[in-house]
């Protein structure tokens, strides 16, 4: 399986969880310290850290430690590749529908009235 | 958990598999009979049917039986909702970066040369 496909697997799996999506939604508004982020969710810090791990391992989030504070930020490149994959399938499908429309219109024009 | 969030969970989970993504890629080019679709993948029909089930249950694919032939087609509404979710987070993040850029530029203009 090509590398890009494995990356998409991981990114989509990471996105398939409401807590992880909520973290990304929060980070889309700017970087945040892990403790501040965790405080927004009603779960134990170890469970929350596991969610952050999943987001970091698939490349949707980056974190940096400065002193005792770890700060997270969105890393949108992987998000963009997932978005691109979806857009591509949708536009191909829409183009096909347009072609079908044009074809039906031509048929109608050509038919005896 | 709101209904929309559960739908996103299911859609992203369905997308986190290379076989299911390959099925969607094929269907983006037009409808296909289940047997013809299954023939493209090197797996037993029951396993393949499970993948199709996942895609149908989350609303990414619709199928219709006519006589003995079941035909599948892409149902892009759910795909679009996943795409919209990703686009929204990315554009928020980009807007934030733009604001930061403008702020830094203002600071630079204001500083003594």
C-alpha cells in the first residue's frame, strides 16, 4: 500500500472521533497549551493525551515544549490532503452528472417535436 | 452527541480504509454493478460486501436492485459534509495566520527605522 494511502487511513481515522475533531476546531482558532486544551474536555488527562498522540502521529497537530508548558498548534498539510481527496471524488462525480445533463439535452434537441 | 457529529464519525471511519476509498474513487466515475466492482478487488465477496455495507450505512453510497443486478452509485452529500468540516477548520486557521501577518506588518511599520 503506498505511503500516501496509509497517511490518509491515519488522518481519516483520527478525524473519526468527536473529541479529536473538537481539539482541531479549537486549534483552528490558534495554538493552545495542552493543560488549557485538556481543561475544556471532561476526561482524565491520560485519556486526553492519547487523543493528542493520535493527532500528532498522523501529522494533524504539532506540539512544542517550552519550559514546563507544551503548546499545540494545527498542522494543516495533512488536513489539506484529506480535503483534496474528497474534493477530487466529488468534482469527478459532478462533472459526470454535467456530461449526462448535456447528453440528455442533445438527445432532446435531436428528437422530433 | 449531536446527530451531525455521529454522522461525521461514521463517514470519516468509512473513509479510513483503502478498499472503501478505492470503491468511492471508482464510483466517482459512474455507477457500477456490485459484481463488477467486487471483481476489481482481490478479496472474497462477503468481505467486499461488508465494505459496501459500511459505505451504504454511513450514506456515502446508495445501491438499487434491478432483477438480479445490484447497482451502486456515489451519494455525495455526506462526502460534502466531511469536506466542508475540513475546509472550515483550514480556512479559520489560514485567516488567523493572515491576521498575524498583518499585525506583524503593522508593528514593523510603526517601529523606528
